[in-house]
C-alpha cells in the first residue's frame, strides 16, 4: 500500500508530485450572504491550503451550496453599507471576502475563474448530452485555446495543430479518470456515475490548480462513491492541486478530506481535521439535533432539552 | 489506494482506439457529387428554368446553414432571418449600385459590395445581440419576429435605398476580376453548352454555398462550435469552463446574420431585383420566409449543416418545383383547386414534413442519415437515473 495519502506531515513535507508553486490559497473571509431577510451565510471564514482536500459540509440548508456559488462567482456577497457620517470622506474599499492568491473572486464574472485555474463540477451533471465524452472534455480547454468562427471554419494549420494537441491532452485526462473506452460515446447514454466522472474530467481539462466539486457523490451508489473517493485523492496526489468539495456523504468526506469546515444555519461551527470535527460537540448537535439531547437525558437523567448542549458523551 | 489510478503521464498503453480511417467511399461520393454539381449547367443544357430551381436551393442552403448554427448549435431561436436577407440584398444594391435619380448608390466594385453586404448584415445582427442575450426560447423567437416587421416598414419607407415596393431597384451585375456574371457575345462554352448569365450565376452560387458549408462545418467541430453547444446546453457550466456566454451568444447571432446577408445578396442576383415586400405575409423577406427557414432547419435536423442543405432541397426546391410546374405545365390552373398555388402547396408539403419530423424523428434528416450510414447506432439504453432521455443526435460529429 502506498504511503498514507492523508498523512498530514507527508502532505506538508513531500506531496507526491511536489507542491506546485502555482497552487494558491483560497481564502474565504468574513463572508456574508443574505436573500431578503434570510441570512444564508453569516461571516463565514475558512482557508483552503494549497494541495489539500478541503470539505465543506453541513446539514440541509446550512449554506454549503450558497457558499460554493459565491466562490464560483454565481452569487455576490452581501455588503452592508458602512454608516456614513456627514462631512466625513469615506474611503470605500471592497472587502474582498473571497480571494484566490491575489485575485478577488467577488469582483470577477464566473467565466473569468477558469483562466485563474479554478475548475468546477456540477451537482446535477451539466454536460452537453448530445456531444461525445471527448467533445465535452475538450470544452474545458476553452481558455487554453484561441480562435473563433473564421479560424475554426477555415481550419487554419495553426488551429488544427492546436486542436490535435489539446485533444491528445483531453484524452489523457479521460484516461486518468477511466474514461478511455468512452471517448466516442455520446454523454446522454452514459450511466450516471460515469457521467459524473466526465463532469470532473471536463473540470480537470482547464488544468485547474483549485478544483471545486459540488456534491461529487450525489446520486452515486456505494461502489461508485468509493471509486469517487479514490479518484479525488488520486487526482490531488497526481496533480498536486487543491480540492474544495461540498458533500453530504459523511463517509466520503471523513475518508478523504484533509480538513473539514462545517456550516450550520449559515454559520461556521467547526473547522479542522476530520477526526477533530467528528468529535466536536457542536457538529454532533447540528447533525443529530435533539436526539443527542435525549441521549443526555438518559445518561445524566437531569439535563434539560434546551440547556444541555454542552454535555456531550465522549 | 491510489495504486489503482492511472497516472496522467503513465506509459500504460491506451486501449486500442479505433483508428479513424479515411472513408474512401465517402470521399469518392463527395467528389462525384461535386463534379455533378459543377457540370449541372451542362447536364441541364438549355432548360434554364431548372437551373434557376437549383440556384434557388443554394440560396436556401446558405441561409439555412446560418440559421441551423444559431438555432441548433447555439440554441437561440430566431425568426428574424428574412430581415437579414433584406439587409443583405439592399446593402449590396446600395454599396455597388450606381447613384440614380432617387437612388443612393456608392458604385463600389461588386465584390466589395458582396463582402460589405455580409458585413453590414453581421453588424446589424450584433446590434440585435443585446436582445438575444437577454431572452431565450420562444420569447427570443417572438422578439426576433419583430425585426421582420421592422424590415417591412423600413423597406417601404427608405425608398432611396430599397427602390420602394412598386418598382424596386436593379442590383448591380456581379463581377469578379473583370469577369461579368451576365450574358455576353460570344459566350464561352463547356461541352457545347453556352455559359451565359444563369450558368455563370450557378457557378458563383455553388462557390459561395461550398464556402459557406465548409466554414460552418469547420466552425462546428472547432472551439467555437463547442462553446456554442456548451452555452446551448447549460450557460452556468459554459461559464465555468471559461466561455464568455454573452459574447458567444452575440457571436452566433452575428455569424447567422452574415449568412442570411449572403443569402440576401444571392436572392437579389437570382431575382435580378431588389424590392421590399408589400405586406408581411408574402414576398421574399416575409414571415413566410421566416417559417420556411425554420422548416429547413427542423427537417434537416437542428444543428446539422448537411441537414440544412437537405432541408433547403425539400423546402426551397419543392416551392420552385411547383412554381415551375405551374408556369411550364399549367398546374393549379384549375379554378376547382380553390386558390391552391405553388407556394401554398409547397407550404403544405413541408409543413407536413415538419410535423412528421417532430413526431417521429426529432433528429431530422441528419439522424436518419446517420442511421442509414450505420455509424454509431445508438444502442437501446435504459433511461439513465435522473430521467434524462436518450438523445438521438450527436451534434459534434464532424461528419454529422
């Protein structure tokens, strides 16, 4: 068996392919998002360290997807206007709640993220069902290639050469994800689990340094989930990139994440290595709800349902 | 645990992928087809009326290719095609025509006029792009329809450009390096057939159509085609891949309008007349034409370039075929037919074809063609979890 991929020391000291210097830190700092009167995210902060698998988890409605959508540029953070005093000149400075390296992700259109090396997959597969696997994955090469209608239409030698080169790389990526024998298959006829891998292959095709995965195990059976876990750690090890995943499947998260951030009702309630987070009383409470308090009742025999939050059986 | 994973640069031999062999049969068939098309004036001989039908089909093909790129590849429904046809026709007449009493004409060389007309149409398409970027589906279709009415009104009001509905204006004779696409005496002959104006126009149209076809095929299988399809299928996903959705949508509209503009120039040369329509229902730039182009695209299979050519043969060919019958052989002359004209009858026929396609083969002629050739026959696959249906088309197939 290979050296433990989740061994923190090994990751920090000697990642499998050497830590790439273009993998940057994703910083989420004091991020707030409101929809009308509902606070979806309340001053959330966490950092995805380069080369790590970072999981964002939480019960339904905790704000995971909202957070994910802010990072990928689909939502903008809510910023309260600072109280202004008359007669005082206020210097307005954008808070830059989400940063990747030096880039302020809150100010970028979603399509600019790919050029920064941020790739994402989708919870509900968002591929072109009428196109082949190869063609879908090649779509990920968009920012790495040039050319519009005329250069494509004329099939200029330069364009054809570029096309050939990037097709080879796309096929390599498909190979990496076990899709080598599906290259010419139309995506619409693929089983769900395979289509999920195509989605990830397409995200990898932009050569990301940060990969955002939105519920990679959603809709997968146990076997496919296990395969997905192997894939995610494998691509991190092989490519040396960071992975941020939003996930429901606790088994998957605890098995592969280097660090876990837990959201509940829009607030960050825990942030740390999986083992630490798993033992966190707040997290257990968020996931098990009042059931945990009933356990209190049984063991302590006196704690009230509301106030007994601190007493967690170890 | 990661041992099972194939490293990206590992030397593991890839499973023997089927080598893409050159299909000599297909190449030979294409070559024979092209030779036949080039020799068509010789085959037809003196029956110029048949040649006019063939020319008209090429107009439909060029316009249809432009529309199938927009509707089928980029996923934007447009009924504005006749407007851009009108723009192309009028621009050609204005750019290359001579200034006359009440008419504006710049007198530029006809080649410049043709290219300019295509450019003007594309630019007007760009002007409509902000609308196209904000609407989708049937809403965009209805909004684009307004351009047909705008064209009707502008065509009738701007008589100094269009010549007005009563007389119109004559488009300048097309010339290429001093070679005029007009009758001449003596005329060159090929195999004993004099190559006069209509024969020359056929060669011009064929060249334009082949260029339009090859450009479209190349674009569909290249980066821009993938971007179109990505935007069509999921804008958020396309943006995540770095595709500038607004720009790509606008670009598709520009390309489609430019194709329509070229078809407009061809229409002007074919009719030897630029004349705005008298009403919105009949004429060369009317609602009927908008529907006809949509029928071309649907019958051919949404997004398929060869399909659009096939659709043009069905829709534009039938109409001219019936017109020919009416003129030459006196079809529909019977009053008993109750006002059935060539145009109405062809509309019935292609309308039926559209209904049949939608009911029985949503992939259109392109899907039927693929099945006939027997490539990549979609295996009967049980519906994937998530209820996605099995698509019948494969629209990135370069040979589709």
